[in-house]
C-alpha cells in the first residue's frame, strides 16, 4: 500500500466556527488566530494506492462556487486536484473510489465541476463515490447552523 497526502486548499476559518464550544483559551495554544480570530486550515486529502484500487479520501472545495462564496473562505492557496494527483503519478480517471468523511462543501466540493456546457460533471468519472447513509440524511436535512455547508450539486 502507498499513501500520498495531497493539499487541495489552504484557507482560514473563524476559530469559533471551527472549534465550537471549546473555549479559545484552550484551542489558541495549538492554533494561532489572526486579528480577525481566523485560524489557518489546510484541506489535506489522502490518496491510497493498493494492489487494485486508487482511493481518494475527500476532495476539498473544488472551484465551482462563485467569487463571493470563496471570498469568505479566505483561500490562500488552491491546488488543482487533478494536477496534484498527476504530480504523484496518477490521473483523475484512474481513481477507483472517492470516500467522503462527510458532505460539507470543504470535504466534497471538488468531486463535481462544471464542464464547458455548464453541466455538472464528475471529476473522477470512473470512481465509485462513497458516503454514509447518516451523512446523506444530515446533508439532506441539516440544522440551521450547518445548512450553508451543503449544496445539491455536490
């Protein structure tokens, strides 16, 4: 088995959103916040090569949302996922499985992009895409706080 860490994006998120009910006095010892209480986050994806599978865990944000959406994600670095996979010796077409830990946009947004016709198209067309039934139900019926993290085209 071979493992490859791929960074799809480096961005910033409000520390309160990221750590929820954990007090800042606890998390700030490990995560430095800037003057706007934003902490740096990297979307680290895992590519796993086995004897007969090429498995990708999560896909990052992708790039199909408009400028206004990404403006508030404070993305500092964006790596093209297909190119990042090519850099480690594979292609989007050779990925056999995509596993989503959950269906927030920063974890699954990169699985679908819009083609030149404006149609949603899979970035990994030959892969099975996996997520739990519980995560699917959560995405279809989110609470008010998380509803903005789920998109039907993902």
